[in-house]
């Protein structure tokens, strides 16, 4: 997904978070926030990557819970729905 296809407000926030993370790669909160923004934009793999990076910084932090919830969502299977 190119930045042109992202709403300007989200693109501006991504640029801000990218700069913050580039300046301090150990900024757990910035990684989590960028991961949440990526998730909201449908960029699932990038969101998971940020959550994993944040978890490496603080294994008992919020990112661990976010990863658990993310994997639960991605692994959801409803036997009543058609799943080929």
C-alpha cells in the first residue's frame, strides 16, 4: 500500500512515528502505536512486525497482549461458515 492511498492524516501520523522510531529504535510505545495504525489501515504483516519488535523491548508489555489478540483474530475459524 502506497502512502498516496492512505488518508493524509494517517500518512502524516505514520511519517511522525517512522521518524520517532528511526531516532530511537527502542521506543516501545511508538512501535505499538504504529502497529495499531498499520492494523487499522489493513497492513497486517507490518502491524505484527511492530508488535514483535515492541515485545522484544518489553516481553511483559502491552505488545504481548496485542500479539495474542492479533493471532486470535487471524486464526478465527467458524465451522458454521463456508471455509473451503
